[in-house]
C-alpha cells in the first residue's frame, strides 16, 4: 500500500473515530428521548438516556486507539465477521391440557427477541444472522392467534383473591426467576419482596410462613414486578405506561397487571414483522433449525455416537430414523418459507450437532450452508485450534468455512464458530466494563486480520451463541455492550460484518475442501449431553419403541391420523428432553421436561388410537430412593437362616419409612451387604410372614418392564422369596449369571444375589409383601438405593511429603476464605484397576467444597499424566512446566470440567469428560477412566501435579489459577515472572524444590515409574 493511500486511510479513520467519540459522549453512550413510532403506539426503538455503565474516558479512547493502530496495519482484504444469534425455546406446549407449561417464550419475547433485532436499526451498516427455531415461532403464534396461555400467565389472569395455596406458592417460587443482582436489586420494592421470601423461607422451609407473610396485595405487586422486569429495559424509560408503573413501585391494581401483560403481547406482535423487514432490506440473514430442534446425527446413524464417544452405553432400542430426521429439515424449510416468503439458505443444526451421515439431509432440502463448532473441525482435520495468550495462532485453518463433498459429489458449506470468542460474549464479557470487553474483542479480531491480511483468500470469523440467555447477566441487559460493540465494529475499516450466505456465495470457489466430517456437537465435540446416561437411554428407548410402532403401521395410516402421529413423534425427538435427563444437566424444572416428553409420546399413541404403554405414566428419571444406613464393612455372611456378626456392619433400611408396610408382618428392616461376587439381602423372619415376598429391582435402563401391578415403579428383574419353603425364583431367569442361595430360618430370610445380575454397580429396590400381583393386596415401600464398589486391584501407591504445598518454596495461597490451609497439599496417590478401568485415588491434606461442586471438591485441579517417551513434553496450557520424556495422556481432575486429554501430533485434544467424586471415607478424590481410551497401557510412568482451579481463566490457561508476585484475593503469590502454576507434585524422593526450580527458565517434572 502506498504512503498516500495509508495517509488518506489514516485521516479517514481519525475523522471517523473523532465523530464517533463526540456522538458517544454527546448522547451519554445511549442517545436521545424516544419519539412516537407508527408501530401501534410503541415508541421508536432508540436508546433511552442513561449512562449506566459509567465508562471511563480512557477506556473509550483505548478502543479508538486500537482502531487507529489497526488502520496503520491495514493491508489486503477486509476480515469478515459473522455474528449469529440463535433464538430457541423447546416446545412447552402440553397437548393434554392445551397450555404452555413454562413461560419462557413469552418472557424472552418481551425482553430479548424484539430488541436483539430492533437495535440493529440504529447501526445500518451492521449485518448479522439470526436463527429462529420453528417451534419458537409456532409458540409465539399460539399466544397471539390461538389464545393459548402458559401456566404462569393463567395465574396472572386469575384474581388474586381466588388463588389457592398451591397457586400462591407457585407465584412466590417462580416470580423471582430473573437475575437478582442485575435486575431485582435495581428496584427497591421488588427487592423487598425477595428479601421477605428469603427470610421467611429460612425460618420455615415448608413455605408456610412465607404464604402467611405475603398478602394478596404483595402477590399482586410481585406479579406486576416480575412481568415488568421481563420487559426490555429500553421501554422502562421510553414507554409511558411502563415508565409510570415503575415509578409507582407498589400497590398495583389488577388493571396495572393487565397493562403490563398487554404490553408484552404488543411487543410479541412486532417480532416477526420486524425480522421480515430487516431481512428484506438486507441487514440480517434469517436462518432456521430442524423443526423440533432434534440431534439429527442420533437419528441417522448409531455408529456416529460410538465414534464420538468410544465405550458409550447406548439405548436398548435404537433404530435409524432417517425419514424422521429428513422430515424435521423439510418441515422447517417449508414453515420458514411460509412466514418469510423465501426459503432459508442456512441452518444452525440443534446444538451444532452434525455428522457426515446427516449432511445430505440439508443439501437435498436446499440448504447451502450449516454451522457447528471449531472443535468438530479440529477432530476432522487433526489440528488443534492453538491459542497463545488468548490469540488464535492458526487462523488460516480455523477462520474460514469449508466445503464438504458429499457421497453424490455435491457440496455443502460448513461454518465453524470461534469457540473462544463466542464463549467470551456468552459467559465472560458480562463481568467486564463494556469498553474493556469491546477492546478485547477488537484486539482479538485485529490479530487475526494481521495474520491473514497478506493471504489472497478472504477469511471469516464466526461468533455463534444463544441470543436470549446471556443478557440478564450483563448490566442494563447488555445494551451498553451492544451499542458500543456495534458502533465500534462499524467504524473499523479493516473489518466487515457480513451475512453468512453473502460471504459463502462471494467466496465459494476459494474455500478449502473436506471429504468427511467428525460427528459431534458444540458441547465436548460429542453427544454425551443427550445420550449415554441411564435416564437418557431409557428416554431414547421409549422414543424408538414408538418409532418402531409407527413404521409397522405407517403403510395403513392416512389423513389426520398420519399427520398427528408423525407430528407427535417428531416432537418427542426434540433435543431438550434428553438434555435435561441424567446428572450432567439440571434445569430446576426437570420434572416438567419429563412430563412434556412423555405427553408427546402419549399423544403419538392417542393419534393412533392404541393403548398407551404403561411405562409412560411414570417419570423416566428413577426416584432417588432412600440410601438408608450404608455398609460399614463389606462381608460374606453364611447363608443359613441365622444372624451372624457379618450383619452387624451391614447397611440397612427402615421399611416403615413409606408408611405402607403392614405392622403385622413385622418386617421393619431390610439389611444388605456385599463382597466381590454377591449382593446379600436379609429380612427379619416372623411367624406371620406372608407366603411370598417380592423384591423388585431396577439396575440400569435395559430391559425395563412395568410398572408392576399396584407399584409405581419400573423394574428389570424380580426376586421372589418363599420363606416357608426356603426357595427363590428370579424373573427373568439368571441364565448362567451365577448361582443363588436362599435360606429362611428362625432369625433371618437371607439371600445371595450374584453381582452379574446387575447392569452396573447399583440398583433400586422395592419390597412387596403378600400377593404382589394383586394391587390391593401388595404392600410396598419407597425405592431403596443400593450401590457397591466394582472390585479393584491395586497397581501402585505413593506417598508424598506433607506440608510442601508451596511450589518451589515461596508460593502462598490466595487470600479468599475458600483457600483453606492444606487444600493444595498432596499426601498420596494410588492407582487401581478393574477389567475395564483405571481408578485414580488422590489424597489431599484437606478437601473442602466452598463453591458447591457436585463432585464434592472445588478449588483444586489435579493433573495426572500417563507418560511415555516420544510424547508431548510441555504440560497442558497454563501449567508453565514440562514433563521429562513427554506424555501421552493426561487426566485433568477438577470439580466441574474433568477430562481426559490425549496427544494429537505435536499438541493435544480432549477425548472425553470424566466424573470424579469423593471416596466413601471422604478423604480421597476418586476418578475412573476407561483403559481403552488410554490405549490399554501395560507398564507406565506417571507425573501428578496439584494446581488451583480457575473457572474464569482464559482458555490459554486451561482453567488454572495464576501465580504472581504478591497474593491477592484470587491469585497465588510468591512467584516471579513466568512462575509455574504447580503448587505441589507427586515426589516420593523428596526433591520437589529441585524439580520446580527452573533450570534455563524451564520447570521440568520427572515421572515416577510403576509396574504391575
């Protein structure tokens, strides 16, 4: 570029910066008072006067200084940026009562869906892509044109004086469901109501005092405030009825509540027309998702799940449902075209879930491009998206779409979102001043432009994330951030925001080509959030069982019966049901999603006019079950009908806890213990014991039957005990799974059950006495939960010196109370094995859980490296250390995101997520990993280091807490520039200081050898 060209561009950029800065300060970042709009009385959507983020002059100038520096570095083509806002809610519609169960479509419509598009009118050169999921639009139309209500709306429209106790309880529970810090605390009277609820709940968790504390007026005020809070804050100062109600603050009337609800519906009416208008003028590209938001790869090819997740436990019933998958895409395209007048060019598949097998479904329905996550590209091409201090090292590989050649030689383009930048917007920038957040984002993009500007190709960075869930975590619902972001992006001469289809059409021939695609999603680059856990698999089995029924009858189905049954089946394949099953996700409303899932399947059978399977009347998620008294010492009792000392240390349950056992049976306790071969059960004997006792069992999700007559419980085996004859029968038959012993004596009815009967190392039991086949004669108890350890063989055990949690000698803990003395002090490490797994036991001087991790520990990260010559030498990012000789695999153990990392060429990749827990004694952290994922190593050596866990660390630190010169609340102190983050390490020889004292500036940890 000539100097004259550079000078002209510099002058233009300087002028733009000055004009923008003047406008920013003149309007206090967010401009003038709203004028009336022709949109049926709604104010013109312009920012209200406020300066809530209180941005500093230095921060504002920093952004434009970055832009000016970027301009000097400008060369070649502009970098393109695609921003995709994904707007999705699952189908909350319950066909049984024709009501939406949860209110999130209505509430997010009033707060997010309208303003996320409307704000773009203030920045006419900004181009973005917005994804509207069909079932979201469908539910908007249910509210607007079919008169449907959600349950909360139904209560809002009911006079407070007519609400019963449960309805009042529901309002008090649900009407604070919004950010307490960023929303509720802004409004004194709303905060007062929250405080009243919290204080009375502490006094009486049953909510009795809370119900007494809330008068009818309080409840009415609560309803108004809840719905006001869920209206976009722009309207709080620009729409007269809303502004007046906020100023009123309390003592609202039923008419006030109606005003707020009517205003919400007014916003909802504008959403689709606004998006259509912005699309027609070319500012946004509208795309969609397969109709009911299904995980398409799981409908197409079961083998893809095993490719993505080696060793995953799959559903008992699983048939390819490619026709249903194809229909989800076809129906979405047709629905979109009917609402917007043209077919979508692109799709964001549900959860970015893709596989090579499902790509033709998009292409044959006219979809030109689809999007997923960069981790899928990484697994496909075997290259890791490396980042150094938060900057992408290889943007020529990852900042570009790819053309994928399909089996018929046609092509489809795939966009791979920038995970780091998308997560920053979704999770991290809300905790920064808007100017700092925007400066970070611009600097990241500028670095990519600098690394690609000499290339003849055009590059595209993609930011893709939910467009509704993040903003209440931002001050002012994210408006300060958006306005500064959009105005800054508009001003950058080296950057162009683009609609994705526009970029693809302009650059299609220059895009790199792939001939395959790794199967996975944006989460963990696999499908583990939706499949693999027992409850998830059971739900899939129910759905595929219905699908088998459909295929058997399809040839005879016509008209309305065919349409209704197929629609219900498609709804049951929606991703959200399987997302919330299992232990990996928790919504706070899991029972609602479970109900909706089963209602969709029931609706399928209703449409066919055939009997609804009885299991659909019971929750998919097994009841938690009482754990009773745990086994103190596993033992092997002699099965002879007499009580011996083994039962003194056994576990036990009070069978009267459910209040249903007949006292005349005198069966007040069930005892249990176990050894490496059997589970032992014992019941006290009595003269008046019944002729038959049935123990119903549930282990895993395969082969479930039921429910048993008269018992609200699904089971997959029964143990029939006949005390008088000392016999037992098993249904189904054990089929060579082991021998069984039963003895009924004067003291005990004892039985040994082979552990081979069970699908895993736990089971749920229900005990029925009497004629269990007759519902009125059966007596049962609540589910009883029993678990036992899988037999293990110790491989090796090491002891580490205590009180050496100071790194190389000088490190000190952060100052926050969470970091208690000894919590990073490694005391020992043991590795055991069973036939399929390695089990790592980590002993620390102290294990606390100040941040309430479900794993039982919070502040530590422990890396366990399986080492081998020729592997990677540097430890994982952020550790600032290396392994002598190199490593092949690393098990990262922490409270939230434990994982197995493995060597991939000269770098590493995540293989799978792990689930650590505390041992039964609470003194060890226990973590298991499948041997086959470690390539079934024979003899090996290991290195183990203890670090501080930091969920807010930059990606290049891989969730590790930094060390600096002086400790502060959250950082370790006592370091020097470049200090290793290792606080303690496994060092049986006692030369930790030597290992952690850098030689030539590099900390080198030496593995310890172990042999079986």
